[in-house]
């Protein structure tokens, strides 16, 4: 991380958002292990810096699309954690009225199109949103978050090509956590970097340390500015690591122990704490206090979510058709 | 109150697990997410993480025991706290 040029307020907001994501994910994990939370979940512990760095470079009316691993993106874009927790419990007060669950988290009012669990499925959606912005002459930007595995899908290549030929205001953000589920990325991608693939569409491709929220923020800011100027998309590859299983029941035995150990030492929150405290930008006490406040906030959210009302059977027939747009 | 640690749902068709190795001793401090023991399903060995913090108060099974899903295998709580017999 370079010399600091940001206000303490900005840096602490970055820290707070990353911790909020981590604690939300950890709390959900324990609810699941206890058998209290139904379904399965795909979690993003270790990948917080990419979601936060990118979303902090966006305006409120910019939109994001996400994947089967959407909790971090949603929190970073400002979706309320109460509406997310309610959704995970299948409650009527959830952000999708309990009908979507973990893999369809979203809130259009906050600029998050509900997540698409089909790998690569959200990439054309973000491209379409960007096309709409361009046609309406709005200075808004769309972001598609995806994993490394998605870049081998046809939808990726079709959408990136379309974004490129029409200079659409869109960011293709690849969170490269080195594994597509259990498959090492090197086994299925020939190029050294995924960002190298940008060359065939003649758009900028950048690989950034995805565990450094400031580096991510700066790269995203540049790509967003370019998109807003009408100069087209950027392929942003953020190098990161998932320090949890692919899904809740995955012990991730394919991740070698020494690699996992190194990744834990390089995880973004611990690193950012060291940066903030080591450079005398703040004290460990201040950060601990933020951690404690968030823990309390999440505890309240869990209690409230468990008390919330379930949808009624007849609610299943609601929201089937759009009657007017 | 001491919290029950149960064998979680570890996947489709996993009905029982074998406790391979306890990683904590009674009296040890336990944080949320600490590995309490290693268990083996019919597919793989995996870590069983604590869903409570405090002290490991009691282990209900020895290493090598085969245990059904949802069975209480340990209690975690405050030091000196009573646990059900």
C-alpha cells in the first residue's frame, strides 16, 4: 500500500464495511452449522476488499450485478443487512420477500440487481444495464462481479465483446480467488492473467492486488471514470483468496495447507489493520471498537430476523408478472 | 447456559460421522470457529468447528466413535458451569 492520501473517515469507512461483511458471513456460517439457517450458502470471507474497493468508487445510482456469492457485494453497495438476514431466513421482510434466498440477494433502490446464481449469468445483465444508461444518456455505470470460473463461459465473451464494440459504461470485475469451485484456475485458463483476455476485445485489462482495498479502489476509480467519459469497459482482475469453502459443506481440501496459511496471513482485514495502525493513522482500540459495534449490530439483526413473519402460501402467486414498467 | 455442540449437516447422504481426533481438551478455551475435532464422513475428513465460545466443558464421545447427524457431542460454556448428565 502506498503513502496515504485519504481522510481517516474514508479509511475507517472502508475498514468498517469490510468488517461488516466478514462478521455477517461468519455469523451466517455459525447459524448454518447450528442447523438454524436453512439452505446452502456461498461465502466470501477473504474477498471483502474487492467488493468494498469497487463499490466505494461508485455512485449511489450506479448498479452492480453479482453471483452465487453475493453477500459481500450487497453489503458494499449498501443493501441493508436486516433485509439480507431476513431473506436468508426466508422471511416476508427479506429483500426479495423471502423468495430469493442467499443466491438472489439484491435491492434495486440501492443499485443492486438481484444476484444471478448461474455462473456468468449476470455479465450480460450488467452489459444490458450499461446499454440502457448509454441510450438514455445517463452518466451511470454498471458493474458485473464474477469469479475466475465465469470467464470461461460463453456469456462472458459475448457480453464483454458487446460492451467493447459499443463503448458501454460497464466494468467487468473478476474476483480471481484461484479456484472455480474446486478447479484450480491454471488448469482451465491458458493465459497468465485473466486480464490478458481483455486484449482480444481491445479494452484495458488490469490485474490488481485484490486484497488491498485502496489498490482496488484506485483501479476501480480509473475504470469508472473511463466508463463515465464514454470510453467503454475495463476488465479488472482482482487477485484474492477464499478462506472458506466454496459452499457451506465444502471443507476445501483441494486448497493446499501452506497456500491456505499464506492466504490467511494475506487476508484483507488483518492487512488493512496493520496498515492503519502501523502508519499511525489510527489505533487498534478504535478498530476494536468498530468490531465490537458491528458484532452488536449483527446480533440484533439475527434476533430480529428470527422473529420476522414468514410469507403466506398465497404470497407465492405474487410478483409473477410485471404489469407495467 | 452451556451450549450443545452437535454434528452438523455435512452434506447429502451423510448420516453418520466418525470422530477421528479431538483437537481440544476439557478445560481448553474455545473461540467461535475453533476446530473442536476432526470427523470423517464416508467421503472425506473434515474439521468440526465450534458454534459457541467459552470453555470446552465436556466431550460425550471418544475418538473412533461413530455418531449420527444432529447428535450432541460436546458442551461449551463458562468455566465451572454444569452440563446435563
